[in-house]
């Protein structure tokens, strides 16, 4: 009897524990509700956090867009000041190795070497401008007559286009109704040509003065400025990296500009000789035009070919003979751009053609002709600078294509 009672006691205790648990759950139903409320609050807080993150990301994107528009606005409206500054920086990277070379081989100080280099470059460009001023002015003065003669010879192409324009204008007049007699016409008077030329000359001289003075100051004080910036770097590795980056930018830009200038001079000589053999007038000016326009990738070749075609139409007998000149122009430029220039420069300054074309369009819109000429050196400086930072090396790869 004692054994049976002892074995029955644990069963009774377990039954009592289950009954107590059941009684607790029955008497305290709010615990499950509290847990559900906590879960709902956690879900709501997570949603609120996600909304905050999204709003913060949208805010950053909006600020980035506004900042970009502000920079573009400043670049466009401050071009009269920014173009000389950008040109001075490019010339500084071009001439800095030459100044250092003069200070090494001669006992002259850095400021005197900078003065010699800047004055030599200024006088050389001024002398070339003086020599070319007369033939260029004669060429520009005869340009209207040349265009009229070309228009007369191209009547078989212009007449159908004029008929289409007249038909479209008649359709637009019929759709809008005839012009009433009582409509007051407003004409905007443009400033005279003399005032425009005067303002352009003043702006040009001001830009040249800013460029020359700034180039001299950068070359004369470049060593001291570099030392001051290097002293601000926290570690020795950062100091060496900054100096290496600046030296590589100088060497890369100077090597690129010197090589491209030499290639363009050779190209101008070849094109001028070919145009002389074809019987076109002023082959020297055509060669100088080809050498200058070749600083503008893609666009310069088509502009030179179009000018060559117009001159050929005027001075050659048949349109077939006039087409030979621009065809030879395009063929020579294509060989230079795709064979000789990559072979000479290698991959050090290889740039993505699509990005170069986009940069030419953007800087041409923002800064005009100066922006078109500075587009390639600026993107080259950015590429060389990005090569020296690990975080910016993907940008350099994108720029190099």
C-alpha cells in the first residue's frame, strides 16, 4: 500500500502544476497582448526608420543635384574669369618642367627663369600673330564673296531646300492666318559692330593679361607653394604621394601638349602641301588652320573639311574636283588620330572618346571656343590626378575607357 501511494503522489503533483499553469494563463491574458503590442511597435519603428533613411537619401540626392546646377551656373556666367585661370593652370603644368630645367643648368633663380619662359612664349605668340594678321584679315574680308560664289555653284542643292522652306512657311501662314495690319511690330536694335569688336578686344586683352600674370606667379612661386602644401600633410607617405601626383600631372600634361603640338604642326605641313598640289589658294593658311583645329578632337576635322570644300567649290572647276580636298583632309586626319598619335603617345593619355566628345560639347557650351580647346587638357589632368588615389581609380578607368 505504501508503494502505490508513493507512486501516485508525483502524478498528483504534475496535475496540480498543470492546473496552476492553466489557472495562471487564464487569470493573466494580458501578457500575450503586451507581446503583440511590442511587436507592432517594433514594426512601426522599423517603418519609421526606413522612411527616415529614404527621406535622408532623397535629401542628399536633391542637394547633389542643386549643387551641380549651381556649379554649372557659376561656370557659365563666370567664364570671363575662369577661362584665363584654367588656361594659366594648363600652361603652368606645361612650362613648370622647363623652368626647373633652367634653374638646374643655370645659376639663375626661379623667378628669373619663370620670367624668361613667360616672356619668350608671349613674344613668340605675339610675333606669330603679327605675321599672320595680314593674310588672315585678307582671308576674312574675302570670305563673304567666297561664300556667295560657293552659293551660286551649289544652287542645285540649295534650290530644293529653299522650295521646301517656302512651302513650310506658306503652310504655317495658312494655319496661323494672315498677318493683320494693326499689329505693332517690335524690332530689337542690336549694338553696332564697332562697339561689339571694341568690347571683344577689351575682354580678350583682359583675359590675356590675367593669363600671363597668373602663369608667371604660379611658375615663380610654385616651388614655395608646393612646399607649403606639403608641410600640411600629416604623414610622410601623404607628402610623397602629393609631390608624386603633382610631378606626374606636370610631366603628363607637358608631354601630351608638346607631343600634340608637334603632331599638329606636322599635320598642318602635310595638309598644306596636299592643298597646294590640288591647286587651292593660300595653302599656308590652310595648313595653319588644320594644325589649330586639330587641337579639337572630332569636331575640328569636320570644320576644316567643310572650309576646304567651300574653297574648292569656288576656286576649282567642277564639284568632283572640290570633293577631293575635303576627302584628303579627312583621310589624313583619320590616319593621324587612329594610327600615329596613339602609337606616339601610347596608353598614358588614352581617353574615352565618348566622354571626350561629351566634355567638348559641355565646355563648348559653357566657355565657347576656349572651352573647346581646354576640354582635352582638363580631362587629362583629372585622369592623371585620379590615378594616384585608390578611391578615385575607378574614375580614371572610366575616363580612359
